C-alpha cells in the first residue's frame, strides 16, 4: 500500500463500485523484492507472469498502467497492449514513464490491467500515436464540483495526425457542451460526495465511442494540470525559463535520435568503441553533473576503469548521451527534465 493519495491503490477502491461507467480493472500487486526491482527499472519475470495471467482474463487489447501513471503519450509502446509484441516491453515502458515523471520520479507500487474501451477518437498525436479523445477534467472539494475544463488544449498537442486538428478539437468540444451539465450534476457530483472529506481532487472523464462518459482517472488537485487563469487553480508554478519557447515533439525526437545514433562498435580483438555522433567534447565531471537530474553517479554506480586507466565503454556512452542533452539545454535555453515532464502530462 502507499500513502500517496494520487495512487490508484488509494482512490480506485473508493469509486470502483459506483454505477458510473468505468473500465473493468484488475490489480497486480508487487511483493517487496519485485517493488525494489521495478523501481530500479528492472522487470522481474515474476512480474511479467503476474501481469500476463491477469491480461488473459480480458479480451485484447488492454490498457496497462502503474498506480500513478501510464506513460500514455508513448501509447503503442507503453500502455496499449494488443498482443502483437512482447508484454515485457510494454510493462517496462509504463514503469519507465513513471520513474521519469515529476523530476524525482513516481514510485511504482502496483500495476493495473484495464478493459480497453474504444473512445470517440478525434485523431492521434505524440510520439506513440496516442488517440486524442474528448476529455473533461473536474475539480472537486467538500462534496462539490468547483470547476471543469477540457483536458486537451491546443498548447498540449504534439505531432497530430491530421492537419485541421485545431478545428477538429474546437468543433467536437462545441458539439459536446450540452452534455457537460448532466455530467456535472450526475457523475462528477457523485464522486465529489464520496470524497467530500478527503480534500481537493481532479476527476477525469473520457467520451466513449458508444456515447458514455467513462471515469478514467483521479489525482490530488494540487498535483493535476489546471488552467492558470482558473480561480480554483492551486498548482504550484515554477518558471525557470520564462522566455523559453514551448518544447516541441521534434525536440524530444532529436534527443532520442542523438542517443540512438551512439553506436557501440565492438571490435573482437581490441574491444574498441566508436561513436557515430558524439557531440562536443565535455569535461567528464561537467557532463555527468549536468545530465538529467544534475547528480553525478556515485563511484559504486559506475563501472570501474580498466588497469590502463582508460574509460570503460559504459562511461563513454554515458558521457556522450549527457553531452548531447547538455548541448541541447544550452542551445535552447530550456530544461530537459521540465520539458519532458510537460510533454508526458500533456501540458
């Protein structure tokens, strides 16, 4: 169990038996050792088999998530599993997305397999061709609905699959406005009543292809995206780069391609290594400390150097990737982790 209220382990038991439409959901609990392994991005075979047994109870496809997030922006590689590739890869991507979130990461305490409900999809977007559906976020407190907002705003969309996506979103939202009042008075208010003594919450509903509004997610309100101009917004705002332009999906693809282009060329005789794209030379300490979380790996975490004092292949690779990210941050004036977070959240 977890003390974090935003964990599905906390809020899902409170709403799962309500008559509000929700995906059928099964929980995959982790034992102590599995939890330690998963939170260091190691996926034990025991976890894969646990998830597989639960998946077999459903018709494919299914939606897989951790207790706090799903990595939905990488859709076809993460949360969406249709059986066409290895289950372990999807579990890994879901776990990785959680551990990369919120700067220091979201701990993974459990996994969930959910019924996949076809939604009223408008188009796909982001790196994983994620379906963009009509979605509404309500904020509730003290048994009342405080406000509601469309989840998908223009600024959040990256790499849309159609050219007229802005017009498509606006038209669909306009067409659905008449349904918001009923959704507010019925489903959202019912959830607000259940959480009337439990603080400030966000509640997300998604429009299904069959016309129903499906309750898909919840989280503590202070941890949830909220329009800045809403009087009920309590999300802490930290603006480290006020003059920076918004990050684009292309920026992240550039980083991924830079990392992928670092080719390890193993020479059987000399065990040499070559890099197709290594970026500019960096001082070893500088590149390590500027990478990702700005912490230099402890000596015990890094491979030991060989007797000749040369860098190991792992250290060379680490320095190259960190150098690429550092160069990107300096050239754009932006922070890689913060921009990655915004993309993952759809901000």
